[in-house]
C-alpha cells in the first residue's frame, strides 16, 4: 500500500472512530417511536382477602397521609442530590429511618397512607442516566447528570461533623435551569438522549413494584400515581394523577405527550373508559401566573360547558398547601383576612386569581352561566417533598423537603431559591402539609372514594381533627363525639357535600375540632362563606367560636388570649387556647336564593416556626421582618348550597 492510500485509510479510520465517539456522546434522537399504552391490572400482590376482612365504620375513621411525594425518579430531586427510592419513601412513611443526602432521617409519626408521585417528565431519562445497561448511559448529558453526585466534593461544611454532602451545587443549578427551561418551552420535548418509552415503563414499574410491596390493607395504604408537570413560561400548572387501584396504563403520559390540561383530561377520560379509576389534583396555584383557574381553554377560547364538565369530572380536589407555599389566599388581596399572611410565597407580582378562595367563588359564577361548576374542589394538603420523606412536616425538623435547596441550615439561610434567584430560600419554603381523610377503612377503595366525594381536609402539618356537617336541627349539646357524629349524619351531610333548599330552611352547620395530641391548643374556628348574588361574587369570614370564652365585639374586634412563644427556647403557651371546640352555627345572612359555599378554617395559637428553631439550634439570624412564629391551621372541604328553581 502506498503512502497516499495508507493516509487515506488512516483518515477513514479516524473519521469512523470520531463519529462513533460523537454518536456515543451526543446520540441522535430523541427516540419517540409510538409504544402501546394499554390499561391493565398491574397488581403484583393479591390483597383481596385482606381487604375483605376489613370492618368498615359507617361513621368514618380519620386517616392522615401525603399524596405528593418525589424520589430520585424525579429529575429535579435527582439533580438536587437525592438518591432515595420509592421504596425508601414508603419505608419513611411507615416510620423507618432512611438516608437522604448523607443524613439519617425519620418521621416523627408514621402516616396512614401515601402516594409516590414522581414527575412523568424525564422519568425515562432517569433510567438512562442511572442504568449502565442503557445504550445512551455514556452520552454526554447523562454523564453530566451523574457527575452531580461527586464522591470527593462536599457541598460545604456542615455543623454536624460526621456529615458531608457529595454534590456539585453549581452544576446542579445549571442542569436544573436547563431542565426547567425545556419543560417550560412552548412545545416541550424529550432531550436527545431519550431512548424511548420502554425506559419510562422501567421507571413506572419501579414505582408500581414499591406501591404493591408496601400496601397493607387496614394498616397502611399506597396509591399508584405520578405528577403531570405542565410549565408554561414560569407558570406552574401541575397536577398529581392518582389511581384508585392497580388498573393503570403501561406508562404515565407527561406534558411532552399531553401538552395542555384539556389533553390530559381527555386522556383520563379515555383510560377511564378502558377500566381505570383516576383523578387529577392541581397544586401550587400560587405559582400559576393566573393560569390555574382560567376561564379560557388552552387556545384562548371562552370556557364552554363541555370544558367545565370535563374539569369537574376529573379534578374533584385541589391542594391548598405544600412546601412551596399556601394557595388559599394572599395578604396582598385579602387585606381584611388577618390570617391571609401565611406562607405567602408567590411569583412577583402575585395574582388574585391564583388562589383557591377566588376559584371557589368564580366557580359559582361559572355554574350560574354554564350550569356546571368547574372549580367545585374538595381541599387537601401534602408536602411535595423532593427528599422521599412523605409527611415530614414538623417545624422542629432539622431538614427541609426541597432536596439540597433547604435540606441543611446553611442552605436555608444563605442560598438563593432555585425558582427565583432574587429570593433567599427562607422566604419561599415551609415544611408542607397533610391530607386528612374521613373514610370507612384504611384501604385504597375506601380512601379513594372518600377523596372523590371530598370528605377530606387539609392541614398545614398539624394533625388537627375536624368534622363539618351542614343540615338542620342539630342538637345544642352532645355528651360524646360519637353522639355528635351520629347526629351530623342523621340530620345533615358531611364536608364536600351539597345542600339544596329542599334539605334546609336555614344554613345550619355542626362543627367540631380537636387539637393535635402533641400540638398547640386551638385559638378559633372560622367559617368562610362565598356567594353569587345579582351577578356579583361576595365573601365573608365568620368567627363562629373563640377559645378562652372570648366573644367577638360589635365592631368585629377580638381580644388577644395572651398566647406567646419563647424566642429563646421555642416553648409555646399551654395554659390558653382550647383542646376542643364545638359549635352549631346558623348563617345570620343566609338568603335561600343565592348559590353559596362554606368552608371551615381552624387556627391554632402561635408556635415556633422552623426559622426560630434554626435560630435556636444554629444561631441563624434572619431579617427582622421575617416571622419566627407560625399559626398552624386546617381547612375543610366546602359544603355547597344550591337553591332550587322554585326558590328564585
């Protein structure tokens, strides 16, 4: 072979080698070949005998849980340094110690139920990043994601010397922003290294395996679920998808495949027709930039009756509180609500139509105009934990729920918030909330059906007990709680239900609340009413019972009961407030001609916030305008009143 031919051959070999390397590092793609997505029973462990042995209580038992949980299968949790799995999440909920970011963590009180709801977006990509057998495992982007978890680079010194966090935080932020910008694109798509829906199936099966393994009817319930995370610009329009049983799709559909909420609802209707029982639960409306409760569809057309009905069919609940803020109200718009300034993190500027109370009112208007209320929501809370730690809601916890962003005290005090680097972390985060369900038994069927009928409520983390009935002729005194509940069901309907003019001469409500057994005393019970009258929307807050014998003054003023928090020790008052509050309340302004809703808010006396505990433990100094105390609370699902046609 002459020199010319030799160099030609060498050149060809080099080109081939370089092309192989390039193809390995930057694979062509993404692979989007259609894959069958059948609905079938994915049961791994037959629990029918255990479920048949349950003894349902027709007057309901109270169960606390968390329906918004992320593990390392969620890309943002993985980017945040979390390697804990769905199995770890269920172990944690049951009370076992797990490892998160190099630290052992354990829940203070186990949960009764939970659902792992990892993001569908990039679920398959996580399988490529973490699975050495995947053909794109050695591609450039998977390598970058894995390099976050460096074994020799601690994030920063930690107060506890036996702990080091092996993550690269600067790379984390860059990769997080890249992933966020991709999902927020007008037409989001899988990245080039996505190797097809078989990878999504692998991830989904890991979640389903854990869901089945830890289901213990009567003791601990797990639900199949995931998060559909639509992000338009900076607007979070996310939903958690929850299945009643294991009749589920072969893989979850993400916003890459179902780009708009109507697409999601139509798909849920399709799979319902094929045997699934499923709901979507919107959350973080405080970050929705006005899109969570819009009166227009994705194309900008005015809401139709079909749109409203589809939403009502598949979105019976809304998450009112979680680790990225509360979505009931915002102090900027509800200036007459003294408890509106609660976990008010929002995009700037905040928008009134991001909030659940506004949506509940607007729903009455839509019902008047369309005959259907698209915002007829029951209310739940959850954590949105990104550390696989469902139910970790104690303000006293030394760790946060937003992965590396707030897991350690240094991060909470000094880092900038990932979703808005103008904000420090401490202005955005909180421990999150819980969902409380009144159900006949602790099983998938009973709990799901109770959620569907909205016999549930939210708390900001405290395990307040709450009953709420609407009806007529309730007793003025009860000897036992059991007697109260029996009277409530005999003469009324529970939270989440409807009252018609045929059922009531007046709007009469029976309300009972009891403090968390290890929490603070109760300060008061309020009823929030919203109504539609003469084409306008109205609302009013009623203080229906106060602790310590206090009575609301004629001008609306209420005396302080003297509850305090010791800023040096974190101790709170135990000699004021109430262990239990009971009231039968009749709406003094009831007009049987007006559509209305009523929901209950229970407020605790002040206790120490996580910021105060950081100050006590680590000498963290927060600005003077940052509150170091918190008023934990519960929000009931509403009861709706509708006049009959003959009432007008």
